[in-house]
C-alpha cells in the first residue's frame, strides 16, 4: 500500500475518499478522488480510504479501484477501512439512539412511501412519518404480518443547515431517515457519519450529488454528539448530453484509457486540465498539482467529458 513519506501528525484531522466497490472508477470518480487528496494534503491532513461495501459489491472492483488510485499517484495513510467489518460500530450507534428514544420501527414498503410522498403537501423526498406514532398494538399487528421493520431516526427537525466550502450555507430536508434497512444492513447515512467520526475525518470532499445528504448526516452527527466535518461537494463529470458520466459513455475508466494508449499519467493530465491546473499536453504529477492547488480557483461548474477532445 502506498504511504505518504511525510506523514502529518494524527491530530491534524483527515480527509478521505470512500468509494463503493460496485465497479471500476470512472474519470469523474477519479477526479473527485484527486480533489479529495488535494484538499486534504494542502491542509496538512491525513488522507484515508474507506471501502463502502455494505452493498453493491462486485468481486475484484475494490482491488482495481485501489490500484487505479495508486496508479494516479495518490497515497493514503493507515489501513484501508471496510464498512462490512464495522457493523458493531453502527449497531452501537443505533442502540444509543434507541435508548434515547430517537428511533422507531418502520414497516412501510417502498411503494407505500412513494404513494404517500406523491401527495401534494409532502416535502419532496421526505419520509411522511407513517410509522412514527404507531400504537404498541398497531406495531404488534404489523410485526406479525411478517414484514421485518427498518429502523428510522425520530428526527426533531425538518431542516438542517451545513456549511460547504464551495456552496456556502446549504439548508436541506431532514426527515426520519433509515438507520438500519429492513434486510438488517446499516444505512449509508448512518455508516458514513459513524465512520467519519471514528476515523477522525474532519473534511469530507465528495461529489455534489451528495450535497442534499449532508444536512441529514450533519444533523445525525449532532444528535450523536459528534463533530460535523468541513464539507466540499465538488462538481460532477457529465457526458456530452449533460448527464452524469457513466460506463456507457466510452473510454471512461483507467483501463479503457490505457487500452487506447493513454497512461495513468496522461489521465492525471486530463484531470489536471479539467481543474485548470495544467495546460493540455503538459506532463504533470500530483506533487506539482499540489503546488499549484488553490481551491478558490477550481471550476464550480460540472466537467463535461468529451472523449475525442479530452483523451
Ligand atoms: N460511497 C459513496 C459513493 O461511492 C460516497 C460516500 C461519501 O463520500 O460520503 O458514492
């Protein structure tokens, strides 16, 4: 595993990249990883990797993801953490919340929630609270109907504001979101909050598709008495139709690029150009990009990837 030679002190906080091992990383993911590394290293933070493998695991994907990150020159501190080996931490957090009266069982199906939330008065994307105030009798009846419950947070607010380095103050919906799914798996929003705190991560840099999750996560951190990290939600990579970049958009993984004769260093160059940290064709390394890095100057608009022009 790569290690940074000059390891900052463990008390300086940490940034991270937390991929789900559901397939190969594409150029947009790699660009986000580079940004997370630049944000962390430029502020003297450790940089940690966490494999978010609670679901959607594809065999071999994790190994390829880590190899691709290393090929770009990213280094990270400490051992890579796997969420699937940390279930006890998540269950402990759920237990604490339950003892404080801050959870409840939810028996709703996805369809029931969809029907309820399509009502005109419901806030978009928010759980309507169907199971929040069931009587013990109603709960027992639902339990015996043979449906395992999910566990939801009994939230005491509808909105929460986070501060984001790139987006400023962002206020978003906080509903009674799921902490443990009805198949027993800890939910993403819980795991991410527990892990970031447990790993000493105080800087979260990730795609801006997750900006709307940040208020829920920051609220949950607050309820658990954990520190809310600094956030930077960075622009996504899009295809030429303006949709989120995907595998079907051509040569978008490092392996695809290499098959076309572009080395990992070339791909880093493409990413650097997209971040306005280098000129087209200029050879770059991560230390050089770190030297040039100024978050105030990074593009705020999505990166539209043109396969013919950009690679
Ligand atoms: N595992 C998530 C993803 O790959 C990222 C979670 C996060 O950065 O908070 O989309």
